[in-house]
C-alpha cells in the first residue's frame, strides 16, 4: 500500500485521521475515569496522568528519547512541546477550578483549533482554507452545545471567572503549540534521511515515504521532559492522595490509556495530518465524554446535548468530504487548439 493510499482525494489522509479519532475517543474517557476516584483534586489527576504517562512514553522510546533531545534539529521542538504540555496541564485544570467544568472545557478545547490555525498561519505562512474555517465553526458550536448541556449551575465571582477564562485560553494556545511542535519535530526527525512525498491531505501533510522512525523518540522526549516538573508537583502537593490504594487503578488507567495510547496515536496522526486539522478532530473528545457520562455515570443529556453531538460530527464530516481537484487554468489553456 502506498503512502497516500486510502486518503480521499483533496481530503484528509484516512490513516492519520483514524489515529487522531481513536486518540480523541480514549481522551474522552478521562472524565468518566475520574468519577471512580472521588475527592482527588483536578491538578493531581493532571500531574499524575502526564507525569507517569510521560515517563512510560520516554522509557518505551528508549534511545530514541535520548537522540531526540541530543540532536539539534529535534531538541528545540521537544523542549517547546514539553513546556507546552506542562503549561497546558496547569492551565487547563486551573480553568476548570475557576471557570467551572463546562465553560473551562469549552473555551480550552474549543479555542485550540483556532489557535492551531493561527500558529500555522503566523509561523509557516500557511493560510487556512475556507472549508477548515467552516468545519471549525460548526464543530466548535456543537462542542459548546454538548458541554453546556452537561453543565451544572455554579456561582462564580467575576474575578474568578476572568482568571478561569484566561487560563482556558492559555490552555487552548499551549495545546495548539504542543500539536504544532510535535508535527514540526516529526518532520525534522527525518530531514536528510529519506526523500519526502506530499500526501493529498492539504496543508501540513508532507511526510517521508518510509515513515518517521524517530517519531516515538520525539514523543518520548516531549513527555519525558514534561514529566519531570509534573512528578515533582504531584509529590509535593498531592502526596496524601498518592497513599490511597483505591486511587491507583484510576491513576494507572489515566496514565496508560489516555496518555500513552492516546498521545502515541495522536503523534501517528500528525505524520500526515496538519496540527490545525488534528486539533479540530480532537473535538470528538467532549462528544465521547458526554455519551459515557450518560451511559456510565448516569448523567442526563437532553435534546440540546444530542443536537450538539450532531453538529460536531457534521463539522468533522465536512472536513473529511473529498473535494475534486481544480483544473489548473494554464493547463486548460494549453489544451485548447490554436
């Protein structure tokens, strides 16, 4: 099977898109998992998830982790991704605490595809397409509806709400930066090693024909570097919760499934899918979380919530619909007899 096989013409490569979809699905199980460890602060979940999971990813990559840090062409991207992850973990859970779960999640996750498009536009001079803008607007609108349908009324002060919204926007920006740094690092990992080919996946779909052998090493480096301060944080501030044996099944699940498996698949997707598209597809996460909340936790999701799910799926479908390639004007003119 060739590198571009299975990718819809003018759309998104099917393999990379599927990897991001599965990653978003396992991320969506996080909220349901925390339900089985009541009383644990949100920041402890974040630090344990990225701390333990990061160490596992770094160890699994082995020498690749060391090479990604040692090599000049990938070191900067690994550091940027790691710093982005650390800030994201702190900012996201601060947003949940100050702005509430519904509003904090909505602004953080909903703003990430917008920030990703802006980052690519500013840094790579890569203009976003009208279809990406339309898909983003539809999916973000659906995600807002889903999240608000699950929300509970809370009385937050104006000052606390402002801090929470700022933290949520910072989380969205750092999540987009993490995605962009990994995507650029994956490309840099194979520079001058094998010839590259361009897949029919739109902006950012340039990958090497033979795959990215250093991809695991880069992901291991990003998460390994991010794990160090997060482990220190959870040991210093979350010690009492680490001594409760009943919390560890949840901790291990969060570390191994959403983090190790989810982000490994996400990195695979970034080999052929741009960061702006990947962050958009990751909006499936709150949809999965909403469905699991109804089926497992027992929350009620009314007509508004299900309408939001339809909007999110519709936006993602708009992104994946094949588009007929336009016929170049010059070619058409040359074909005319003179």
